């Protein structure tokens, strides 16, 4: 009886621990959602600082530039890159606004073409409705432009907050060096290995896509290149979104021929296909996460933080896995995230 009682007690204690862990997870998730206006800029700044830390290490290791000089140089390059991206998006929005009438005309022509395909008796009945549909494009394009403008303003304001965070984080540049030890050192090395491979692949893909779009005179060519660079950080679905986003503008622009339309989809698709072939060799298992874990993390962080969560889902989950791995009680969860089921069973 005493042995049975102790066994039941241990079982009850394990159930209580699991219930408390579930409740704590729900509480932390709510806190992350509620504090997202502060946490999103800070976490983005943290990962940008990790990326800039790689630049400082490269300059210090492969040149004679001391770290105290390499740090402001890398920061300056980062500010110029962010500022250039903001100017690029602003100019592209102005270009989209300038072509709004042409897009509205193309939508109206599509509506008329759809009406012409209807049987003659129905055309008369649809005439009134079609006249109202032809008025929709102007309002639709106007609302779209207003939404894009507000989004750009929001992104630029957040970018300034991110820059402030990055500046103060980088004052301790040695903190983001791969020479760090302990748990933080493991986080720095794993995240920087992922960022290095991902930045290289995304940069090459976006440059090729931008060059192809510029040669074919595709509208907003550099914006699509910038979005390609950002969206390829979103696991699995990011590449698909990057391919689909230009379709409405390409379809509505009267100066884009069918040949250009097809090539503007096929060539970037081929570029991304080749990049995906090389990605496993370049990235390897830098994050130490199972593919299903990455997909679940993508859904979870997107629900909490939207697009920013989608961009940061993989590296944030890798950081959480490293932290869980450091404690015996949470180590089975880290092994589950890594897909190491044999080790997880032993730990349990």
C-alpha cells in the first residue's frame, strides 16, 4: 500500500506540473500578445544586433580595423540600408498612386469583358449592376493606396524605435560576438549561423529577382525584390507569398504584356526553386528544430505578432529550445522541438 500510495502521489504531482505548465504557457502567450507594441521592436532590434554583430566580427577578424572602429561602421551601414529601404518603399507607393487611374481603367475593362461573355438577355439585366461595378475600381484603388500609405508610415515609425534599440544594444557589441560562452553564447552562435545562411540565400534570390524585374520593366521592381528578401525568412509559405504578391499589379498594368506576365512569374519561381535546393546544404541543421516544429511555430507567432511574428518565428523558437535544453525538467520539451524522440523518451 505505501508503495502504491507513493506511486499515485508521484502521478498526481506530474499531472499538477503539466497543468501548471499549460496555464503558465497560456499566461505567457497572453503577455506576449498584450506587450507586442514594445516587444516586437525590441526583439527585431535584438536579431538585427545579432546580424550586425556578425559584421563587426568579420571586419575585426579579416581586416586590421579594431572593433571600436568596426562597430560604428557596421551601424552606419545598417542605418543606410534601413533608410534606403524606406525611401524605396515611399517612391514605389508614389508610383503606384500615379498609376491608379490606369489600374482603375483596366479593372473596368475586365468588368466589361466579363459582362460581354454573358448571354444577351442577361446583359440587359446586368447593365445596371455592371455600371455600379465600374465605379468600384476607383474607390478600391483609393482605399488600397490609403492602406499602403498608413502601413508605410507605421513601418517607418517602428523602424525608428528599432534603430534606437539597436543603437543601445550594440553599445555592448562584445555581447553579440560568437566568442561568448555559456547559454547566451550558444544562442548567439546558433542564431548567427542561421542568419548568415539565410541572409546570403535571401540576398542572392532578391537581387536576381530584382534584376529580372528591372530588365523586363516590371512595375515596382525593387519593391518586389525587397519583399522577396524579407518574405523568404518566413518558413515554407514566404516564398509562395513573394511569388503571388506581384500578380495583381502585373495583371492590372496595361503596359505589361502576357509574355512579360508569364516570365515575371516563371523566372522568379525557378530562382526560388534552385535556392530551396541549396538551402539544406547551406543552413544545415543550424536551428536544431524539427520541420513540424518550425511550421507550428510559424502559426503560433503569426497569431501573436502578425507579420513580424512570421519573420521571427524560426529563430525565436530556436532560442526558446536552447533555454529549455539547459534545465533538466524542461529538457524533454527541447528534445521534442528538435524531433529527438529517442532522447526525449530516455529523459522521461
